């Protein structure tokens, strides 16, 4: 009789623990409510008129908005030089605002280097500093077809 009563207490306690874990998971994870609204943005990047396959495009906000500084819209150029920006997942766009653009151009999609964290850049870092790249874009509400970027 005592063993049955003890098992009943454990079962009730186990249900309470499961319910608490589910509540924490649903409430505490934040989810999409913390995401900034993004808008579709696509463009083309070329070097002297030729598509820059595998080029990595990253946007850095020029505004002092703390929320915008937390996100880095980015993309990787396809064989034809086209790219689609994504912030939280591939191709979900970018929050509206003014951005400085960083572009690096590795030889391949996952090029490795002997130095950890370093990827060779065919552009030799000329466009790798947001403050010095000289490339800016504006993302607005709605669909964004960015001006083509042709590097020299």
C-alpha cells in the first residue's frame, strides 16, 4: 500500500516537472517576437564585369540603433554573381536601414587556410572593412532590388 502511494506521488511530481519544462520552453525561448522585421533584398556583385561566384556580402548598419547592430544581413554570390540577403535564415531579407557593405571573395565556398579563422580573399581585403569599403546600400520596406555592385 505504501509503495503504491509513493509511486502515485512520483507520478504526480513527474507530471508537474514536465508541465514546468514545457512552460519554460514556450515562454523563455523568445522566438520570433525578438526578430526585427526583414524585407526581401537581392543584388548582383561583379569584379570588372565578371560574376564573383562565392563572394561573401555582409551588411553593417550605419545607424546607432542597438537592435540593428545585433544583426548582420549576409549572402553568398552564386555562379552568375547574384545574391539574396538573409538575416535570420537564408533569403529572409534584411531589416530596413542604411548599411555599409563588406565583400570578401574566397576561391571556393568553404576555402580553408593554415591560419584558423582566416580565409584567403582574392580582393586582398580591399572591401573587408565596413568603414572603408566605400559601398553602401539602403534597405526599404517592400522588395529591394539593389543596384549592381561592380568592383574594380
